[in-house]
């Protein structure tokens, strides 16, 4: 599972001109679900994101978490994160999880994140043609891969 986080001042997603989800200060998250991903991937990413210290403290250092700043999140499903672009000029998306599986894991990830982020996490509409309006803050953009978090979990000395 892969997540692209952008620190934002605000973000919202619309479908056919109707706002479906939004967040104030916090994270705009694009989430890609790969074949073979499971609930553990969703849990590990949600836990890491909720504790990630990339918001500025009183000294201007990135030292505060989303909960420390009273932030919220907006999560958008993004199968294109699973693109294979190695051959040719048109990517394939064969590595993406089947839509039913991806939707279930996307919803589970969002549920996990909502339970960890005090001011919540909203969603877009899975599989819809969405329009996104976001005001990035910084900009700060981080790509997270649940596979790396699993490796660190298996090898705790890697965290040192």
C-alpha cells in the first residue's frame, strides 16, 4: 500500500460539482492499494501518519503531529499510484488490487485513520471522477510505502 501525503491548509474533493469530502489544516492523502496488500498495511500506514511530525512548532521546526495541531485528513483512492511505467509510454496498472478488494482496504484505512486522528478523516468517492482543490502548506509531500513499515517492524534495530 502506498500513500502520498501532502501537508495542506485545506483540501476538498467534489464529484459532479458536489463536495464529497474535505479537511482543514492537515493531510491530503492519495492512497494506492496493491495486489497482496492487507489490513496490516492499512493499520501500519494509519498509525505512522497519525504520529508523523511534519507540522511546525513554535520554533518553526517540523516537530508536531496532525493531532498536535488539531488537524484532519482527506483520503482519496488513487489506483494510478500502482502504475508500472518501465516499458513504453503508456503505464499499466496490473499491480493494483482488484477494485472490490481495493475499496475494502481503502475504507478500512480511512476507518483506522479516523480512530487515530482526533479531528477525523473524510473520503472521496471510490472509483469516481473526482475534482480536487487543495492548498498545499510548505509544500511538504511525503511518499509512504507500507512494505517499508513492515520491514522495520520485522527488524526493530532498523528504527534506531
